[in-house]
């Protein structure tokens, strides 16, 4: 009677070992928040044209940048100074383009960062101050106004015979350099239907997101309309409204799917392969004929005090032939995984650029079950 607990323990240990050894599929769950963007919740690009003053002779030369002179004259006229018809030779001013991103739901009076970039032939914006510059949106309306000292990360110095430049001294940044004057007017709380846009469009991932949201909310409120979008209907009287709904569903876990793809950068030789890359049975051999010719001529001189000999250059040539006899053919069996592909190619002793050619040849043979995308 006392042995029964021992048998139960043995059975439990055996079952535990079997379950531990059983191959379970590996899932990489991600939050819905990390897979989608909500339509309307996005930044808006702003751009403006202004002047940076206070430069130590490193600004635009007005002869080569007439737009800078026109801008200076227009600014001075607004301040009651008439300079029309006068010759201006200042090099302490530079015309710049001012750019910024207006965050979603940024309120009037809040501050945003701006980036300042020279337009003319200014050498350096260090020590300059951006004057009041309206920043416009795509609709032509003014959404922010920028002004402040420009912080430049790079520098440039030169002398009579040498110069040194580090970074880009003709571009800088102003932290909190613009004040928001107008809001975008987007009211999230008034929406009854939302569109969730996937960062990486995929049929399976969109369907899984819709299924996970419906399972969490207990109703059919989400529909995958296409590989890029999931339509979400806001339930009536939902606790917290639209904000409460988005807060809840963005924490839902989903296992995103991805297509089998091989990314090749021919410029740098970088190869990135997805986990689902598979190949059919294929044999691979890699070998190149390399011939090295070294010329080491030697000088032959006559014996000392000889009246008959002359100095001659004797050619010496060394030729080496490498036909890669040590490289063998490798067989990659059908359905091998990414790790098998990498191990098999590394076993051949080939470099990244040779691997690129091999992968393209396998794809041409129809044995690579993945899409190859070449960049660079």
C-alpha cells in the first residue's frame, strides 16, 4: 500500500521527461500595440523658411545667395528699416530651412524640437540664432512658430594650408525651439470606427489580429479588410470609450506571421534570412580558379674589377595555381531549416559574397522556397 505514491511519482517523472522532449512549436508573441498604428494618430510634418543671424563671418555670401539678401531686406522693412538699393556685404546671416514634426494631439502652447539646415553657401551655423519663423503644414496653415539659438554638433576649422571638418556644421537643432500655435483638429473620442494599419502587411497576421481582438472582447467587432488594415467597430457604451478600447486591445498578444524572405545587400555583403526559409534537395559546389603571378627581378653584377662583365637585370617569375581541389560538393536535403542552410554554406568555406551568388543560383534552380530581395 505504501508503494502507490512511489509509482505515481515515477509516472509523473516519466511523463514530465516525455513532455520535455516533445517538440513544441516556438511562438514569438507580440503585442498588438507593436504591430499596428491607429489611423489618425500620427505625426505631421512642418516646414518653414527663416534666417539665422549672429554668425561669425560664416554665413551666406550675398553675391552667391541673392535670396538671403532679399530675405534680409524684407525683414528689415517689417522693422521699419529701408535698405532697398543699398549694397549689403554681411556674412553673418544665413538662409535656412526649418523642419519639425508636430506630434499627434499636441496642444496649443506646447513646444516641439526643430531642425535647421543651411540653404546657401554658409560655412557654419555655430553660434547663430534663428529668428521668428512660421512653420507650415501640408494644408498651408501655420501650426507652429520657431525661434532660438542653434546647437550644432559638427565643427569646421581651416588655415592657410589645411582644413578639418567633423560632422555637418551647416545643420543644427533647437530643442523645444517652436511653440505650437494651432492643433490638428483630430478628435479621437468622436470616432465610432477605427482602422488599424499593420506595420508589415500580411494576410495571416491581419486575420490573427482580428481573431485575437474578437476573442478578447467577446464579439465580432474586428474584421481584417485587407493585408494592411483591420477595421474595428467601437462597441456602444464601452467602458472608457475609444481610449479605453485602444488601451485594452493594444496589450492583446498575437503571433505575427512573416513570409519566407532573403534580404541581400550587395554593397556591404550583408545577408538576412527569415526563420521560415526552406530549400528543396540540392547539391552545391563552390570553387574558383586562382592564378597568382609574382615578379621578383634580381640584379646580376660582374665580379669586382672585371673589365668584360655588365650589370644585367635577371627576371624571376613565380606562378601559383589554386584550383580549389580541397572544396567538396555539399548536399542540402529537402526541407532543411535556416540553421542547416547556414551550416551547410559555412561548411563549404565560402564568404558572404559567394553565399549571395549561391543563394541566387539556388533560387534560379527553383530549390529556394523564399523570396529574394536585393538592395543596394
